[in-house]
């Protein structure tokens, strides 16, 4: 556990970067510091490994005051990841990753073997070990930066906007990979970002700081979205927080049986039934996208398939189901199972009905039955698709 106890950082010119900060980063969890520029996020992070010394207050790691530890020794026991990876450009990737183990006295063969293992763990081929940072993309460099931070197997990791310098697609991939690693390793992580969406995706708890370095609120993401402490937190989190809160609400949505056609297969019968001008293209049970047509072609050209929007997993977050429906060119979101195979489609009104039903159930409280029981429409099934793929679209 990392604990801040009334920590203040005041510079010689009179500027207060952090003011009386008290919070705990629990063991084995990700605590995200987020807030506007000038709120002291990075200063707070760098006080943990004493790259910046606090003016007053105390920071402890597992009950040990960091002020009582030699700074170099302290830093070697803490993983540290920054923007752009912070790699040494004149050293190979394996040497970059092995830096801290070698400083700790680990022999070169063991340190390099560990570096090769970590490359695979962060999703890079082992043959990247002999390359240099300039030969890697920005996203690959960030992966190496994470591998280097993990090399000495530190219990604590500090991460200062590590994914902010890459494009949105790579950033999402890095976030997903990072969460996978955390599930496997269970590190105590203090993570700084300026992006509230990233904070909500990654954090077990999120600490929102005000300008001047004071704590506005610390809470799990779902609580932060549902119950912001004040107008500042509400404004920072965003006025669309109700929609984003659906990321933490799971639900089973009514799935409509969907007619499909495979690329290259005769499509006359299916296309004739696509009365709204859209038919779903799937191959081996996996959705590929939507085909816009009012004709009856003899086959489907893959290049004519439009992007299908996002996919929703049955039983997953309601936000994903609603987004799938809203982002689909046909207005029907594609729902898949755990195996990625098509179950059917969902429309926005069905998701909203599930949301409303959950809201009413929460308002009634436990133990109070429904006044009436509604039956699903004839053309819907709860998570069951037509195995033959010949049902009519809703």
C-alpha cells in the first residue's frame, strides 16, 4: 500500500503544487490520479520515489516511510514508466529492459533471459531484443517501457501518462494489454493521466485533484460517475457521465434473430428479406459487417461490406450494447457470445428498456415483486440466435 499523509510540496517561489494530500493506493490495485493541468498529479507521483522531495507530510510504502530509505535503493525497488517509454536510445531493447536487474547485481545471462521473457509478456517477439528504440513504433516503445519497469519484479509501479503519446487505436490496445498484465501480476500501481476516460477504464479507484494540489474526490469509477462529490468533479468527469456509467452496469438484452449471408455465397433468398436495405455479412459464424442493398445480387463482394460498428458481448456492459446499436449503419447492434460468434442483433430501444427496468428495480428495493410480468416479443430471444441463420430481421 502507498499512503500519502498530509503531503505538501511548496516551491521556493511560493507556488504550492500539492497541498495536504491524504490518500491510500491499496495493495494490488490501480489508483489513478487525474485532474486539470497544474493540479499536482505528476508531482505527487514523483514524490513517491523521491525524485521530488515533499515539503511536509509523509509517504509510506507498506508502512515504511520513504524518507528513511536511500533514494537510489528506493527507486530500484519501484517500477517507473513515463511518456515515450524513456528508453536509452544507444542501448538495445534487451539492455534497456535489463537495466535495473544489472544494477541490482543480477548476472547478464539471467538478466537478458528475463528481458526476453518480458518481451513476450508485453506482446512483442523475442527477436526484438537486439533492436534499438528508434527501430520500434511508439506503441512498441511503450511496451518496452512497461517491460523495463517489470524487470526487477517490483511490488510498486509508478506510471506517468505512459500511453498519452500514441494514437487512439494503439492507446486502446496498450490499455487492454496493461489490464491483462495487471490481472496476472497484481502490482500496486499509481497511474497519472489527464484523460478521465482512461482513468475510468484503468482505475480500481480514481483520485480527482483540483488545481493547487488538493483532493476533490477519490472513489471507484462507478461511484465517481454516479455520485460526483461537487460541481468541479461533475464538470471534470463530464456531463455525459450517465451514459459512461453504463460501462459498469451489466445486463442481458433481448437478441433478435438476424438473417446473414457469407461473402461469395448465393444471397438471393436472404437479400430479398432485407426489407430495410441492410443484411448482415458473417463468415463461419463471425460477423464481418453490413451490406447495403436493395437489389438481389448473386454473391456478396467483401469490398462492399460496410463497417458494422462496435460489437457487444451478451451479458456485458449495457454501454457496449447501446453503443453497438447507435454505431451500426443499420441501427441494429451486433451481439456476440464469449467465443465471438454471432448471437443476433439488438436495437437501442431494447437496451433502454433494460436500463429502465433495472432503474425501477433498484428504486423498488429488494424483495418487492414486479406488478406485472412482460413477455418478450415473438421475434426476440434472450441470447439465442437462429442456428440456421435464416430468421427474419426485426
